[in-house]
């Protein structure tokens, strides 16, 4: 069975996605196209490059995620160092180490730019905060004067994973061919951050293309959703840092959650993430395996109950409802 896979972002919780992919493989599920946000984009890109679930599992368990948090000399200044870096760079860590890691893993499979992948094989979500726009990469990079096929996949991943204030934003300068004449110098630079800011679970991404082709040619979309907390559980806000964490978590979760609950239960695998937080980079091997098996169990149950006929019925009703409400062009 072929499906289009959509992978939610969730920092280190993405280990659970690997277990879900293993379950999908055992049920003979093949991924036609893949998309994701943040760490979900990392998993999607490695899957698009040709990595198997077993290879991904080995990779995730052998990678010390704390290595991605490279401290600069500013961190050595007691008390105020991190605050100074945050003010100057707009992030606590650069994000370069993560980009390099992804680049190396993709290069091992012969992938550097999007031109090295089949057309439309991979879509990555990022957020342009300079203009308040959601980006679907590589296609939307063209508006800045960059050819989509020339965009390095690892650079797109860095854009999608740049958690605000945690990792530095990616700053790109629009090329001369797309800059308005006389544009102010400061306006020529675009700040791009974590796609989770605008859509952490882009389950909608293949809807329009599937709604315009015959039923027998449609490829089902299956979303891998990381369920991290109980609904309506209050977050404790004790200071500026915890307030920011609560704010960002709300931005990542709330705008996609209603869409999932009201319309998309039939094509969503809900994966419990066992209380692990997005930035738990020091996660233990034992906890990593618990996440892996949580994903494996959730996906196994979903695919064992899978019915193509049920999916088609639900999807067509979904398209009719969205069209009637003016939500699908």
C-alpha cells in the first residue's frame, strides 16, 4: 500500500516516529511522498533519502542529541552570557551542528539538494516571521530569488527546526532579481524559524492535489501525530522562561489540534510521547526506546485496522464539507 506520510514536529519526541515507521514497514506500507515540520521534517527527509526504519533507529540511538547544543564563548560569561547571546544572535544555540549532522546523513545516501530527490518527494514546513508567512519548501523559496532545486535539503531542515530563541533564526537575503527597486537594506533580509510556529502538523498538505484526481488514483494521506499531554491540562507559569515555553507550545499545538479532532481522526495515528519535552536533548537510551515502542504500538494498531474503502468514504466526505464551507479551493 502506498501512502503520503505527514510527520509532526516534536524535538526529541521524533524518536517515536521511527517506531511508527517500523510498524508501517511491517504492514507493507510504502511512502510515496513525505512531509514534515521541525523534527518531523528531519525524519521525513531521511525517509525520502532512502533510510529504512532499522537504519533510523540505529542512527537515533547512537546520536547524542546534546552534541547539537554547541556553546559559544558567550556562554562562558557567568549569569549574563546566555542572555547576551540571545540578544545578539536571537538564539541560545546556532543550529549549525544539527544542519551538519543532517547534511552528512543525507550525503551518505547521495542527497544534497532537492534536485537529488524525485520531484515533490519531500515537503518541509518553515515560518517566515519577517512577512508572517508559512513556507512549503522547496517550492516557496523561489520568492526570495533562490531556485528550489538548488536548495540544500539540510538547509531547509535547519529553517524548519529553528525553535525561536532556542536556535538562531535562519537569515537569508533576497536576491537582487526579486528585490523591489529602492528597497531598504534592512528589508532585504528575511528571518525564518521553526515551521511549528504556523503549522506543526501539516496534514492538509496533500488535500488539494488529491481532491482533483479520480478516486482510483488518489494516494491516502496518513498523519503521524505526537500526543504529548492530556487535553485541558494547565501549564504552570512561574516566570518569563516558563511563560515563553507555554506560549510556544500553545502556538505549536492549538491551531492544528482542532483541525485534527474535527476532521481527521480517520487518517491520524496518535502517538503518546510519555511526558518527554521538545527540548529534552539529554534523553536516556531507555526513554528513547520507550518512545520508539510507543510509536510502534500506535502505528501497528492503526494499520491493522486499515480499510481503504473506509478511508475513501471519509476523505470524500471531508472534501465535500471543506468545499461547502469555502475552505478548499
